[in-house]
């Protein structure tokens, strides 16, 4: 056995245990709890994103909640200082909803209460996450990245109808 | 860690010391191998995005056409309708261009193109056959298919995740999209634009064809490692 100073050995053991704990936490959270890491899926020009015909975020607000198939929806949400468009989303209970969020000005956030949808919204990038709603009710979403004086007015609701 | 250094010429004090050296040596080699593999990327693969939907439709000859008929083949999908005047016209032109370049791909499995019509009310077999002939479609390579509105919605909207919706004037709102699906029915690439880079589509056909040809025997593990380390084309 190699001779290692006892204090040094304690540090080696301690850091190894920490590494194992954090490694296990990452694996457990991703596989057992199904945490998803929001990844930028697409890059686009934030100046053009709200222009009609350029992207789904340029479509009229009422067409941004799209039914792909029964109980499968995608929502194109545009974050801007200081609101979300659309700010009210309605889907039937049991729906799987994919949120596609982008910003046309500064950095915003998108956090949907009661789900694991929690994303940073950057201009020029699309934040995408999917959630399934098995319980009817009202889910609030807020901007949780400070974005200016009107930051506190940046919120909306997802209404899951029975 | 000064104690780990043995003086030149002195033999190992015990077999325990040798085992530790071997252990650290092997560990170092493995770490070096992993770093080399993930940076030099000797193999490039396309990501396994998700399972493509199964379908049971009918083709431009009025015959049954299912996802099983395409097993083991590399297929590029897209969606249109023959009365289209919007971006979907451009996507059909892209498919025609890809068809003309398929022979340049070195592949031992068949490469296919499939276009789904989202308008089954107007696009019967005869209409699809006429439209595809006009585009120069080779019926043995480029299949056209459609089916019941409900199934189309669940295959195209639910399975591929492509939104379409009929408008009052009978036209469709349809997002342009192409999907490359491998022989196991897994979506390996998606191009959500009306004017994708055709060179990239041909490259991706080539990558999938190479994977079929080269991922045999022990190389299967090298391909799995390429997936593990996300060795995707840049
Ligand atoms: Cu904000």
C-alpha cells in the first residue's frame, strides 16, 4: 500500500464521496424523477421573430396554441418586456404540451408552477420543454429573470380544462 | 504523493504497489482513450431523436403502404398536398432534387423518399400519381401516400410533431419539415425549413448508410460509443 499522509487521505476520501453523491444525484434526478435540462433547440434572429410569416411566433396570438393531434399541443410563447404572448393558454385535461419560448428583446425566464418547466429565455434562442397535465386547474407562469421595471407584470396562466 | 515514487533501481516493495501502479496506469489509459474519442471523433453519427410513427396508408397506386414496408431502408419524409401553392411547393422541389442525387450516396440498403398528402379528400391515388409524375418522381424510389384524416393527424401531428390545419378557403396551414428515418424506424434528423441545405441531407443519408455498412461485429461498440459521446456532425 502506498503511504499517504492521513490528512491528505481524508481529503481524498472526502472529495471522492462528494463526487459520488453529486454524480448519483444527477443520475437519480434525470432517470428517477425525469428532470429535463432545457437545451437551446434552434437559433433565430430576435429582430425578425415576431414578424408575420417569419416564424410561428409571428402568427396571430390566437393561433400560437396549436393542436398537433388529440391531447397533444405545442405553444409558441413570445416573451418581451413586459409580458408573455399568449398570456392565457387553454388545453383539455390529459394534454401533453410542448412550450417553445423565445424572447424578442432581453433575457427573460419562464417558470410554470406545479411542473418542472423552468427555463431561461434568451433572445435568438428557443427554449423548449414538454409537460403533461393530468389534473385540471390553473397553472401560473411567471418571468423569473429580472428584466426591468415591469418585470413583476410578466406572468400568465395555463388553464387545464376538465 | 511523493511516497509513490520508487527510487531508480529499487524493486517494488510488494505486489500491492505493483497493483496500484497497474490500476493507475490502466485508469490513465482509459481516460486518455475517452478524451481522444470524444475530441478526435473518429466516427460521426446522427442522434437518435425519437421513434418515428407507424402508419397504414395507401400509395399513389392505390396499394397498401405501411411503415413496415420501409423497414431496413433509409427514408426521407415530407408532407404536402397537390393543391398547394405555399411553401410546400418548394419542399416538393427539394425532394425532387434529393431524388436526383440519391445515386451519389454509397449505400448497400435502399434509400427512399416518402411524401404524405395531408389532403385525403382531394388527393386520391390518381391525383397523387399525376402530381408525382409531373415532379419527375420515380415510383420505385419516391412513394406518395395518404389515408384517413384521423390517422394522418395522429401520424403527422402526433408522431412527427408537424402542425397543419385546414383554412376556410380550402388551403392548409402547414409547417415545412423533412425527417430522415433509419432502418429501425428511428428519426435521426429533422429539417424544419422550406429550403434545407440539400448537401447536408445527402451527407446525412451517407452517414446513415455508413452506419449500416460499418457498425458490424466489434465496430458496433465503437458506434455505440460515438452515440454515448454525442459525436454528431457539426
Ligand atoms: Cu421578463
